[in-house]
């Protein structure tokens, strides 16, 4: 092979690599969200069999900025008091733009912190996602 041919071959390989890497870093979205995932993070992996907390509901005001508007709706939430110690903090997670998953109540970094600090944990489902729909 001539030196000229080797240069062309190297250039083609480099160009192919650059094109591949350029497209490989473009995330694939569906309706503005990553495909195949709940919300942006997805759910944590539970490494062992655990009983997940049951869903709870509370009555939430539709608006907190207009006292004349008395409309309400039902918002879904979960809680876990497993690691709570008297006088411990309360941790709250507000769900992202997707259906809330109770797996977050038993796994994830925030649960490790709850264990370390003796925290009571709550997770609210974001309104308009999952089963929490104000209107």
C-alpha cells in the first residue's frame, strides 16, 4: 500500500469514528423525554425482596394563591418511617415528570441518608403525572 492510500484509509476511519461518536451522544427522546425510562432518573434497583409502602392520598388545594378558589384534588404520596428516630429530620422527595414509584421509598441515596440521620421520609407524586391529576 502506498503512503497516500494509508492516509486516505486513516482519514476514513477517523471520520467514521467522529460521525459515530457524534450521533452516539445524542439522546433519543419521545415527547421531550428519554425513551424507556420513568421520568428522567428511572427507578432504583432493589437488590432484595422488600415490602413497598402502600400509596396514600390527601386532599390538596388546587391553588394556594387565590383564597376565593376552594377547589381541591387528591394527591398521591408515600411514607416510610423505618429509619425514623425521635427528634430526627423529615426528608421529602417531590416526584419528577413521571409516575412516582414507591421503590424510591426503600432504595436510593436519600434512603441511605435517612438511615444515617434517622429521618422520616415522604414522597409526593408530582401533579399532572401518574395518578395525581388536579383537573
